[in-house]
C-alpha cells in the first residue's frame, strides 16, 4: 500500500474518530481527525495531496453540504462519504454530484484501505497531470524534453549543454524517429539565440524545383509566378537557428550554394544581386552516413567536413532500453493532457512487453504506442508495421532481460513517487537495504526523480 498523502477523517463521534484514526495509522497513513468539516475546510487547497473521509450526518455541517464546499475548492479532490444503511440513495446521488465513493457502515479495514489507496492514486495522477500541464504552459519546450537516464542520454544532454551557447554548426546523426529535431530545438533553446526564430526545413519533403526559393527567397519577377518578394528560410532564421533535416536529400547543385553560405554567412535572394549578411547557426541532421555518401558521389565531401564541426549522435531506442518505461510514462502524461484524461501507469506485464520490443520506429513509435495505451488501454506495439518485435527482447540473454526488467520497474516506481524511497519500498515490497543495493547496481539515484 502506498501512503502518498494525508488522510482527513471527519466524524462528530469521538469513539469513531479515535478507532478510525488508529486503523488508518496502522495501515501506514498520516491521519488527522476532525470533529467537524468546518475545521477541515480551511486546510483544503487545489494542491492538497490527500483524501478526505467524512460522515454524512453531522450537526455543524452535513456531509452533502461539505461535499459542495469541497468541490468549490477542487472538483477533483477525493471525498469518501461514510453512510448508514438508510443513507444509500443519498450517497449514490452524492457520487453523481462529485464524491469519490461511499462506505456503508459497518465496513472492514481492508475495504477502507482499498478505497483510500485507489483515491490516493487518482489524486496523485491528477496533481501530476496538473503539474505537467502548468510546466507545458509556462515553457513550451517541456513537451520536447530529452527524457532518459541512460548513460548515452546523460552524455548527449551534457554535450548539448557544452556547445549550446556557441555559434558552432552542428551535425546530428540518428535513425528515423530518434528525435533529431528535438535535439536541434534543445540546442536553440539553451543558447543566447533562444529569443529568435528556430526555423526547420525538411530537405526531403520539398520538391527540387522549390527548395532553392524556399531557402534563399526571391524578388518579384525572379521567375514565372514570382509576383512579390519572398523572404527565404535563411533570412527568416537570421539571428536564430536554421535546422536542415534530411540534409542527405539536398540536391547537389544546392549543396554548393549551401557551402558558400556556411563559409561567407551571407545570401542573395533569387533575382537579386544584393548580399544579405547572416548571423545564424545551422544545425543539419541525417539518418545516413554522409562520409559514405560522399565517397559514392551523393554528397559533397567539402560540405560534409564543413557541417561536421560538432557531431551529436542520438542512440536508437533499442540501445537504451532502460529509458523505455520512463519515456513511455512521459508520453502517456502528455497524451493525458491533450485528451484530458487521467494517465494510468503501465503494469509489470505491460512494461515487460515494452522492453521486449525492438522499436524500429524509435521514440516516435513509442509515443504512438503511449497514446494508444491512454485511449485504448493497449500498449502492445502494433503488428503489421515494421514493428514486429523480437519476443526474446531483441536478442538479449535471459539474465540480461531480467536485469533490464528489474531496472525498469525500480525506475518506474522512482519516477511515479518522485524519488520517495519510503513509497518505492512499499510499492515494490522490498527491504530498504535490498532496494539501495539494487539502485546502486543499476546506477539509479533518487535525486534524478525528485
């Protein structure tokens, strides 16, 4: 049982308060008893993390009036009503109005604990969703965080922090779906250019006939159909960052012009002879080996070396499987905000299925799977796309799979309980020393989840 928040117990009869408080304290809850709802109301806020249990029939304020006052404070605050047999219809109506549940006298301690546990979990999810929503609203980049505690992700974040506030051009290497634009945005947002434009261009999505005009802009009359001046992506990104995705698909003649821009930091619009100076950083991304493409004549060798001032390589998801549960939980939370639903945590069996998949679509595929889990309760990778998984865990041996699964469950519990060792111990049913030994073995630090 996870006692993750306080419990307010409200009853006007002293012997019921004392007995109820003792029962809940033995179950591990932090209990505070009140003889009247009037005394408890000032302590309830939208940020309060606990559960309220209240009798219905009380002299100063009955439970239904109390419910209405609680709902005015926070419609999602869980209030459990305690009823006698004759109050059942009243309690059912109260649930319809917003109460979490009701307990009919007499009730067992096990039943009470079960209801409180579910209410606590719901409250924790509600507050977690609100916190993430506030974070998303205050800084739009939060949805694009580089999530993961694997060694490779720590190294990647460290490199980004090291070079972000420089003017060095960067080449990002990574398979499809690994988050190359995410890394580019992180570079931009951590730099002094963050207040200016971040302009993304997919070189593989633009027709060859349009890409030159799209990048350099044009003057009115520069070609048939050019009725007015157009500012190109280079100029629009001036002062900020230009992200050229799928750079390997840029036509060879345009690669020559790009090389000149990189060297001279100026452009001419199509149809113009006027040089426009540029102050921008260029970040290029590719999913292929550009050196090999150069050797085959598909990419200019001099452009490759000019772009390759600093290289950031994003590992595929299969090479950082320990990040999968945390990433999945992150994407479920984002989906919960988008679809305005509570975000249920995946169970051990679901985590095992996630870890047993090879993720050819990388983080993008995992994000789609997380949305499907929130909407349909199914976190199995879709069959039929190239996502057919290796049930053996992508070739891992049984001991490797067990280690990976153990690490994932501990990490999931740490993330869910924000690094609280006490709550992780209860959730996983482990002695404290065993948990610390396993965290040390897997390189997990509770501070990373606080």
